[in-house]
């Protein structure tokens, strides 16, 4: 299907949004949301500890923060490194025209119809616009997420980058860089909702010379000055959707020629990731044994996801686009003011391009997450689980994923691990092997948010149970006051 994409340029209808927001308020009131705060306060050296800090205010951060608040835990903070409207990749480095997912997905709505994307879109642009919508534009999705942030009144701080998470005698101490200076926070739990790059950074293959950066090369999921590529030739390494998105973007912005170098001889044809969604995968994936999860991860890794047909058509519409299948890149190095690309396959050769974009995806390894430096050496990874697997079941690219518990909590690999390690919950792409796609893809976003909130709730309930039980003992509202059967209290009960 060759679908012509466009960008939503109309302004939302203020009256429609006001009516929807009034409906949201009524819905929350009828559901008694949010409930009162039930967690006893905790102070350390006269500093109040937060019950949780959510790092990241994209869709997973919204889902986790809202779920915590809706479970009576409002003593949280949401920290976002980017500015308003820049959370996540949607308006920065995601260069497709629309989301890959269908428009009917509800989004981080907490089971409340008035908080769904559809409700927001219809209120903003009308029913006719909804019926004519093919897929969700990136900017539109970003605007919806910002609206959810606002109507939920999330305690959000932008321009707040967490640089270190350290153990602090049963708590977690966060170092946060903000425009006004460095700040320190104490938290009982930390939820890392830091997206696809937040579990280990971007993947840069060894065969690409680091000296190419930044003037002659860039990684695809980074900001790129496409205007500077106008009239120039661009080489792109990679065959996934991001590679094709960047090719189309470069040509649309005036690049003279783009060559896409793809290792595979045939592009993947079936999106197995779409086939591995639904309530069963979302809610029961972690019930599989370690062996079953690993074999499934290997299968999905080998199958890979195809490029969406819309993206293929978008690139093919550009006359300067050239794709080279079965053409692995053996090396890329600087040659004067150009990039020399050594290509293998059936037609080995060296080509020169003015600029190189490396679209080889993301790396996942706790050892490469800077803020986890105090914990990373002690984090259990899947290589610790499958270390004796036969060669046909070994996959270096996914062996370094962390092993997570049922609440997305990091797991210790050795006795020297700080006990606070399990108070860190990884709700980002690093959760993929342990929990499936619920922490990295839109369809399962609420499952992940609710699961991590339940884990924090259970941990805090157990940790604070003596104080909670004492509050129960002291609870004293006589039900029969004013009736003949009221008996005045004569002494304290020991519970």
C-alpha cells in the first residue's frame, strides 16, 4: 500500500479538549482516583526520601508514574533530561512519518476510555478526522503524551539528567544535573524508563573508524544536521526501518544521493514482533522458563523485523535512492574529506561518500549504562543464565541483556551485590528478554507500568508493615456512635 503521508497541521479544538478534560476529571472521581497516600513518610538525616523516582517522561515513564499515583503512592518525582515536547524520540530522532502501530492502540490510558489516544484525537480534531486518519503522526503522538502528562498532573521536572544512582544504606541516592546545578535525591525505588538507548547506548560496530565522528559520520538515532547534507552523497549502513527512514529523510532534505548497504540478501518479510503481542504475550511472557524465553529471543533475533511497506515506498519515491542487498560493510574509514567504505559480498569494492550514517541499532548491557556504574558489575545478565548453551543457541548481541525479576527489578549475579540493586526497575528496552515487548513497544505500555507499580507497592507495604499495622491499631472511628449499642472505649487494644 503506497500511502501518502502528511503532518497534522490543524490546531486542537480548545472546546473539545476542555470537554474531554472535564470527562477525565469525572471518570477519575467516580473511580476514586487517585486514592490517599498510604505510605508512611521516611526521613534520612532530616531529608525526606521519595517513594520512587521515575527517570524518563516518555510513554513508559508516564505509565509507571501514573500507575504509582493511582495506587496511592504520590510521593514520587519524574525526571526528564529533555525539554517539554522533546521526551522520547518522536520529534527528535524518530524519522518515520508515522508510528508503526495502528491508530487504535489506546496508549497509556490506565484503562480509562477518556484518557485514550482516540478520545484525545476525536476531541481535538473531530470524528471525521479520526475516520480519515491512516496512522498516527509522530508529532501528534507526542502532543497526546504531553496532554496525558498535564491532565494527570505528574510531578515532572524537565532538563533533569540523572548521572549516578548509588546505594545509600537501604535507599538509593540519585545525582541529578539541572540547569541550576547538581542536586541529590533519596529514593526507596528508581524506575528507569529511559527508552531504547537507555539500556546500553547506541551500537557502533568495530569496523567503523571512530575518527569519522562527528564531521563525516553520525549514528542514526542521534541528531543529524540534514541541511548540511544538501547536494552531498550519503552512505548508510544497515537494513532496518531506521536505515530506510534516514535515507528518505536525507533525500527529502536535499541530499544528492543515498546508498543503503544491507548485509542481508533478502529483506525480512514477516513482522514476527507483531505476531508476538496480545494479552498472552504481554501478561504471561515472564511465566515461561528461562530456557523457553531464551529460545524465543533467539528465534525473534534471527527473524528480524521487516521494514514497513510505507517506509519502503517513501524511500523508493526518491530518485537518488540506491539500495545494495547482500553487501556487508567490512570497514569505513576517513579518506581526506570523504568516507571510504570497504564493501564485501559478491561484488567487493570500495566506495566513497561525503557522509556516513550508521543505522545498526542499540546496544544492551548494564555495564554501558553510566548511571548504574555502582551496580553494573553485580547485575545478572542472560549470559549468566545460558552460558553453557550449545553454539547454535548463542547470540552475542543479546547475551548481555539484564535478567529482571517479576517487577522489572535488577537481579544480583553475586553475593557482593549491594542489596539496594533490586530497588532499581528497568522499564526500557533492556527488559525485552525478561518480559517481552511491553517495555519497548506501544501495545504493552500499560502492562509494564502497572506491573512495576505493583512491585513497588508490594515492596513498600512489606517494608512499612509495622507502621501500617500500628496505624490500624490506632484507627478509632466508632461505627455505632449514636445507637443504643455504642460501647465507649475503655482501653487501648494491642491489636
